[in-house]
C-alpha cells in the first residue's frame, strides 16, 4: 500500500441521504509544509455506493501569506438532507506558520449544506466565543458553550437566521427570560449558577444528568 502524505486535516464527517460528507482543511502543499501557506477549507461528498467517487467543493480559500486561514470546520446535521457548517479563521504566528495560538474569541463563518454536498453562500458572523464544547442543533438553532474564561464566565451561544446571540452565566447583566420557561425536573442544582439567572431552570433540570463525582459546580472540574 502506497502512502501519500499530506497536510490535510479531517475535522468532521456526517452521513447524508446521498453520501458521506467530509470537512477538512489543507494547505495544498502535500508534505512540503513551509511558512506562509495558510489552510483553506473544503467539503467532499463521497458516494455511498461507490467510495471511489467523490465531489469536492471549496468552502473558503486563502492564498500564500494571507492574514488569516481556515480552521476548526464542524458539521452539525439537522436531518439527513441538511445541516450547518461552522468554522473560524485565525491569523498566523510571528514566524509565519498557521494557526496562531488559541484565543477565547474567533472570527466565525457559517453556511448550510445539502445532501449533495452543496452549500449556501457563507455568512460572516464576526468575532464570537469559540465552540469549546462543539455545537449541537436544538429547537431550530445551533447551540454551543464556551468555557475558556473559567467558572466566572461561562458563555452560551445560539445561532439561527437572525444571527448569533451570546448569553453569559454568572454575570449580573439581565438576560431575556426563555419562553417557555421549563419547570425544573430535579431537586439538585449547581452552586455556581444562581437561581436568579435566566439559565437556572435549564441547568437545574439537567443537574441530575450532568453532575458527576459530587462536583458542586456547573463549570468543568479543574484538571
């Protein structure tokens, strides 16, 4: 078996009605690497009935010495015919290699994919919190959480056609009450989520499932 080394990084894989959709980033330089060569993002649909047949589409392309490169492409299915593609861009390091060191916030983009691997025009979301937990599709929206700032600032993001909304746990700023507000389904909660916070009924309802090792906080256990 012959090896063909590349710089490509597969970041996501989902199944659609028409095939297997793969998201990946690549410099196009094979194993050569080198400075000043950013990653571009691609989607490839592989035929279910013949894995040797595939169609590749460019999601976002960057030329040599570009100020940014594509990174962290994620696929989130809504059903077997469509879903979200979410990714961000990052600047190069001082030595010209990509990507730069991790940050708390990133410049995000998204698009909607179809079963045949095609996608809508990408939408620029601007700088928003990163998807530390990985996004999920729930109640018509893409949802993710960012905990890079620690227990004192856990942020939840929602994305739909209206754009991104960011909600922060443990801040005094008031948030709109969810409609409808779910009734707590458990008698336990977390000590770092106050009952006055908009997310309290949701977090309380999930407390019995999320709690482990008798850890009292909603924030992650320090490693």
